[in-house]
C-alpha cells in the first residue's frame, strides 16, 4: 500500500510540476525592439502590468533582428518584433519568418497602407525622412545647409555627412529605396557613389546621426525628423536645424509583428492587440518618441504637430518594389561605394 501511495504521490507531484511549468511558459513574452529603448521599455512594462505576462526585451536595430531571426530559421529566441521601419519586416515576411495574424484592433488603423496585405505586420507609427545639421558648425565653416538631395553631393560637404548603414538599419534601407524610386536605379547608384565622398560615417542605427549632430561629431545628418525633435525637447539641444528635401521625401511605417515559430504564441497575439491600442502608442510621446500615430483612437502627438511635421508632403512610396527588389538595391549600393576604402561605419 505504501508503495502504491508513493507512486501515486510521485505522479501527482510530476503532474503538478508539469502544470506549473506550462503555466510559467504561458506567462512569458520576449520582445525584440527596434524603436528607441525608452519607449520599448515603457511599452513592455505596460504590457506586463496589463496582462500579468512576464515580459523581457532586447533593443536591436532592424538589420540585426533580420539577421538574427534568419539564422534562427523558424526557431526564434524572441516572440515579437516591435518598432523599426517596414522594409526589413517585408524582407522577413518574404522569407517566411513572420507569423500571419489577423488583428482585431487593426480596424483602428487610419489607412490600408499601415498594414501588410497578408497580415504579416501592422503599423504603429509614421516618421518623415529629412535633413538636419549642427547650426554652430555650419556657421563656423561658412556653409549653407542642404535644401535638396543633390546638395549632399557638394564638394564643400566632404567628410561632414552621416546616415544609417543599410546593412544594419531600416532607415538606411529606406534612404536607398527612396532614391531609387525618385531617381531610377542607375541614377540612384551614381548618386550614392558621389555622396559617399562626403560621408564621414554610416551609423549602425537610424537614430545614430541625430545623436552625433548636436554634439558636433557629425555636421549634417540624414534620418527621421522625429529623432531631431527628441534631441531638441528631451536633451535640450537648440543648435540643430532641420528641413525636408525640396524635391520630395518618403516616410517610414514603424511596425510590429510575430515571429514564425514563437514559443509564446498566445501572448504574442495579445502583444499585437496591445501594440495597436492607445494603451501602448500613447506611451510614445511621453517616452521620447514623437512619430505620428496611425490608429484613430490615439492621442495626437503635439510635439510633432508643433514642429510642423504634419504639413509635410511625401512621395507615394512603393512598398511592393522595396519588398521585392530592396535586397538587390542594397547589395548594389555597397558595390558602388566599395571602391572607397575609408572606414566609415560605426
């Protein structure tokens, strides 16, 4: 009898352990975030508080996430992706690395362009691409700031410009695709060959130039103007000028998605619904992120409106071309600048 009771007790303990383990797994979520860390941390904390799901995160550029999940090939070490431009998301989708999910809160998106047609990703914000510069350094050098894309080729800007590396940052990919769509592929590559002569650094992340310009480490940056608003409002820099290219510019859609093979799938779906709700996106402007929001029930971003970013006209960006041909464009970009052997990437 004692032996039977011992066996029964053992089975009950094992069953209890398996049940607890299962509940523990069901109560977790791992996030790769490609937005700024302040917003990422706030969003994860709010999700954990709202759902009781233990949430951890790692800040990585979009290029780093794309490389990492590609290597993991259907067995990702994270469950969801949050923030960063959609060009890398589209590359991941084309490789079958994202989970299709039909989100209920997608009904609040303000336009069809703010979601993947096949429900691989959903937009959470919109950012405008532009120029910015250190006003003190420009005055010291006796230079006028750039007004349009071709100005970046001016010989007097030699060694003064920075933008993000297309290998590591979605911002860099967007710049390449924008020039291809505005100029045509061959002309765009000739353009980048000329601009490369003036580049002092291709940064790892898209926000990199906006952090270097106010300190005078770089004189002219190309990137998202909401990052400049952050430097002015949150870090107190008043020495930055900014503008939109006169001939036109493009925009990013910051996205969120579930990784194919996510270990915590139910919680990953909860995350997508959360990310498409005011509970998440209203945290952005309180945590240093001033992009325009793309759901109809969110709070307007007053800092972006005050900076005039809401009045900027953008080109009709061809997301399908970027999705289909982007990787070829990025490869050719590196081919045309390869002859310049200066070390510029940081």
